[in-house]
C-alpha cells in the first residue's frame, strides 16, 4: 500500500529539497541479495543506519520488508545509490538500480532520486574498521546499512549546501542521475 499520494517519478536529487517540511528521506544501498537501509531525521540533516533487508524473490515482498523500517514515519522520498563505473558510465548494476528505483516509485508513490554511490561501501568499511574497531563478522552485518547512511548523508549534504549563483549555474555530478542514459536535460 502506498504511503504517499505524490506523483510517481524518478527525480533529480535537487528536487527532494521541495518536499514538505519535517518529512524524512530513506536511503538505500541496493545489492543483489541485501539492501542496506538508512533514515534521515525529520529535519533532513543527519542520516542514520536503520538495518538490512534480504531481497525476496518477488519485488512486492522486498518492498513490504523495506516499508517496515519507516512504518509510522512521515517519509517524503527515497534516495537509491547508483553504482556508476569509475569513469561515470552506467553498467548492468546501475541499470538494475535504476529499475529498482522505478519500481519503488511506482509501488510507494514517492519521488525517488538516484545518488552516485561510488566509494560508499569503501568509506563504510573504513569507518567500521578504523573508527569503530569492529570484528570482521560484525562489520559484515553493518556494512550495507552503513553504506546506505553514507549515500543518504551525501544527498542530505547536497540538499543543505548554500545556494550560490556561480555554482548553481554549472552542472554537477548529480544532474543526470535521474535521467535515462543518453537523455538530455
């Protein structure tokens, strides 16, 4: 059951700034077997790891498992990590994430933004290894949700950046993530 009646769409990350105040964003690190989940605070300043969902055989079951993390929360949108290649191109994993994002948007009726997730798992692993000093088995349990928090925090930081005419006139790395490959803005 959808948790919002907003228009279903894949959007640019900047479009999430126009969501109603005090609604949370959900961040997802989508893998082939597991999905890391993170939630923002209502002020959309801080991302926190929320958990991990094992993917089911059917999308509907996976979506319902994901929804348990934000049940009862005012969620305004979803940020899905986009696994781009090192040179910025989209490979098969990026296409799978894009399709998953479309399915999420249709299922929940929420805007979904794609966010460049390059290095999020590496940063999460480094944090868990160096800063938290966790065992290998504990790191394995936390890596996906921590990566989801890195993805979401990157988007949140982007959304609260100061608006300056010089910088906002130039395209940035997030400008084409909401578009199909080869599509022009």
